[in-house]
C-alpha cells in the first residue's frame, strides 16, 4: 500500500510526480490521485506531518478507507460462519 503521507512529503519537497511514483514504486496515477485528494481537502504535508500514515490516508480518501473496512469486516464475518 502506498504511503500517502510520504507522497505529500515528497511533493512538498518539490519532487515531480514521476519521481514520487518511482521512489514509492507506485503509478503516476496513484500519485496524481493522492495529490488531487489533498488539494480538494485543503491538506498540505505540514498539516499531517505529525500524523500516522493510516490517519493521513483516511483523511485524504475517507470513502475508500471506509469501503475497505467494510470489505474486510464482511470477509471476517464470512470466515467466522
């Protein structure tokens, strides 16, 4: 899973999107999605520098994070049955 906090940190340091994607072994589309979500939410790296990476991810893409939680909860329920 991509560290969204690290994406923001590298972008704040002036690293281009392609460089961020290469450094984190992810696609440029992923980097663009993270940066667009941060811009939409008005979140800059300075605002999340002290947060856990999972919290940064949840703040940037809360619907995706909640969807994943529901998905894995359903899998746990099915495994218990």
